């Protein structure tokens, strides 16, 4: 399965990117989504998608604090459960990878 660029607009696949940006805004962090990709994921009992977001972030303490808290954050994504989330910072960019499971 190949990764796909997340399209802008109200589609299912871009809800996670919007949720992360909203979470950043609430935390007082001005993040910019540079790239977003999603690919299907399945196990014997669950169905979902793996996401990879690349964010541009300001280099200040609020951004570092927000990134550190993100893996444990309560994230609201309609009809999805955030099952796993990791963050890696590389200078002015951060990579957020997550597994979202179908809730229904």
C-alpha cells in the first residue's frame, strides 16, 4: 500500500491534520502543516490509518512544551480513536506519526 498525500478539504483523511493544528492553536503554538500523508492499516481486529504529518513550528518554549505533551493529549477526531502517537523534532520542523482506528 502506498502513502497518499492528504487532500485539503472536508474529507475523512485530513481530519487528523486539522485536529493537530487546532490542538496547537489552543496551546498558543502557531504550527503550519507542511505535509500530510495517510495509508490504510489493518490488524486481525482493527481497521484504521497510519498518519505522518510534518509541521513547521516556531523555536520557542511553548512549541517544545506542546510537542512533549502531544503523545498523551486527548485528541478529538470524528469517528476515530487515536491509538498511538509519536513526535520527533528536527530543527524548525516536527514529524507527528499516529495510528488512528475506526471507532465504529
